[in-house]
C-alpha cells in the first residue's frame, strides 16, 4: 500500500455529518489580517454533493 492510499484510509475513518442538497450549513473560517486574527462565519445552502472521496 503506498503512502497516498494509507493516508486516505486514515482520513476516511473520521466521521463527517450527513449532508444533502438543500441543507443549511455554517462554516467557520479563521481570517488572519496582519497581526489580528478572527473567526468569520459564512452561512449558506448546500447546492450539490458530489464525489464522496477525499480528493
């Protein structure tokens, strides 16, 4: 098993919430501006969920 496959296998073990199109989600992103740091919250609607893989 190569390194990429091993890493993907470890990452797949993490629990992710079940998302479907139409769900409302909030994303918290860390924003760094110079020496200041804050959390910016974005809220939106899931349009489409594709793939399912890590890449």
